[in-house]
């Protein structure tokens, strides 16, 4: 911002809205707010599965040491930060940022599902699992609800020893966010 501050500008756009603005919670009547909330819940459920269970899954399925599994989780979080940084620039320079988000979420869902199959083996699973952090980093928000819901559902999977199903389930939830991201893009476009 210091080097390129001269390129920053602000302009005011006045919009007519059909939602009464006299009440402080009038924004809750906007469907796009609920679509965004849903997008963040779904994406956060997937994040919560990786954060809460990936170390145990890697140990149980692939016999990975605790340290190696923990480093994988750390790499996931670092990649998430990178995803926020670079993904934000990518989405900002795209005419259809909703599609950028949808493609990122779809890619993350595929990667998580591959990890859940066991086909990749321990080393590739750790690498791919860490790389999904970049995908998630693009759409980071709505944590509280997603983090509260995921352990309730996926903790049952873990208790039953369904380790692969836990990651595949996270992939399924992340896939739902693709449709929601596209829905947000449709609703946010002016008619």
C-alpha cells in the first residue's frame, strides 16, 4: 500500500434498495447474505475436518508418525494463508470472482476426496492434504458455525473408524459450497 498508494481510489455509488434500511438488521432480508453465510458454513465444515481430524486420520490410515502428521497440518495452515494472499489477487482481477471461488472449492473437494480414498499413499496424501489449504484460503470466513457443526457430524465417523469416509464427507460438503458460490455470484450481479 505504501508503494502503490497512488493507485488506490474510492468512489461512492448510490443504489436503490428494496429492503428498508430503517432497521439495523434489515440486511438479514437479503438472500445474498444467507447464500454467503451458507458458503462459509460449508467451507468451514471442510476446514474443521482437516484441522480436527487429519493428524488422527494420517496416523490410523497410513501409519504416519504424530510429528509428520502434525507437520502436514501445519503445512495445510501455511498453504491456507498463501491461498488467501494469492487467491484474493486472482479473484480481484477476475470479471467472475464467483467462478474463481467455485473452481477453487471444486479443486479442494477433489483433492480431499483423493486423500480419503487411500490411493495416494502416505507421502502424496500428506502433500495433497497440505495443498488443499491454499484452496480453502481463498474463501476464509464464517468459521464459528462451521467449526461448531463439523465435530458433531464427523466426530461420529472418527469414533467408528471411518477415516477415509471422514475426508470424503468433508469433500462432499466442500462440493456443496461450489453451488453456493455460484449462487452468490448470480445474486450479486446487477440485473
